[in-house]
């Protein structure tokens, strides 16, 4: 295969960056480009895969297993069963002797004498086909009732030839049954899953920053308001007299942005001793 392969498995950290890449580039669907020269490529994510020297398929499969993508069959193609290449030469072979020296020809019935044979048997004279049975030119008195392959080496006649492929990369010769006839997928980005994940990453990063700055985290992240009502935040950090409360708007929930802001305003008037960050 010409696609750069990496044996290394895709780490969770890489998936994290991959999801951010998808989000930043506003990618909603990842479709393959299928070509013998390049194999299966996913152009939209190629810059990311190249940068990390990753097999794009492994990346996509892992992201799909983690629930960020949904896959759908885009195409089905034959791969070399030995090396996975898409570069091969296809040939037709005689079903009896295996020769590739075969020819497809029409089956002709000479209506005047009733003789039926393949076109190869009818000699051509002055642009006229001569019936091998009665020796007369068939003119327009004939019918074509089908087609047959004829082996020019062993004269065997057969309706369907054997198809064989010769891989141009590894030299392997294989038939249709032995081939790897595999689906090629396209991947749909599931926005709710991606946004939820990004929120988790963002909150984790904020927690790291708070911890590094000497804060301790309040668990559960709840602050009692002046009114006595408990207010739930995503993170509450404490350091001496400083209190930081983080409230993150999550577009994947039923909460809309207006009610999020109103809710936050309510919290901020009720909670007097904390800096509230949205
Ligand atoms: Zn033959
Ligand atoms: Zn005839
Ligand atoms: Zn091969």
C-alpha cells in the first residue's frame, strides 16, 4: 500500500487533538477518495494524519468506536488479499485450460438451414458471413441468440470466464473468491458527542490550571447563595479567600443560551463571594 502505515495504536491524547481538529476545521463528513495510485485516502483529515504519521483508517476507526463518528458504506472495492493494494491487472481466463487467449463472440443461427454456432466459425467473404453448415452467405437470414466465450487454445466454449487479478505491487494472482472485496466507509461527525467531549477537555484544562495555581477544587462544585439556595457550577476552585466558579454553557443539552445566561445572572447576584466565569 502507498498509504503510510503506522503500527502504533492511536492514543487517547491523539484522539483528543483529532476531535479538536475536526471542530476547528468545521468538518461534518469525512469521505474517502478511492484511487489505485494512492489507495484509500481521506483528504479532509490527511493533514492531521500526516502530521502525526498515523494511518487515517486507524484514527477514524478509533474515533468511531469512541462514539464521535458514525460510519456508513461509501463504496465496495477489491483489495489484493496479500498486500491490500488497489493496483492490479484484471484478466479473463478459459474455464477449462486457464488460458487468457479467449474471445467473446455472438451465437448466430442461420435461419435457412437451422445451423447454430458462434460467429468465429462463420468465414467472412466480401463482408458476408458464410454458413459453415450449408456453405451459403447468411445475408440477413440469421438471428443472434446470445454470446459465448471461446478459448482460442483449447476451443472450449463457456458463458462466463474466470476472472483473475494480478497485483502490481506484490505479484499475487487471485480470483474473485480469493479477493478481499471490502467496504470503504465514509464517516459522519456526531456534533453532540464532539461538543460534549470538548467541554470535558476544556473543564479538565481549567481544573489543571487552577490546581497548578494553588487552588483546591470544591467537590461537589456547589456554592450556597445569600438566599440559602445552593448553586451548581461545573467547577469551583478555592484559594485562601478567593473563590472561582466556572459555569460552562453546553449546547448539547436542552438548556438554551438565553436561559443559561439568565440562570447565571441569578447565580451571580445570589453568590457574593466568588468570581463567576462563564
Ligand atoms: Zn482453454
Ligand atoms: Zn446454413
Ligand atoms: Zn498485492
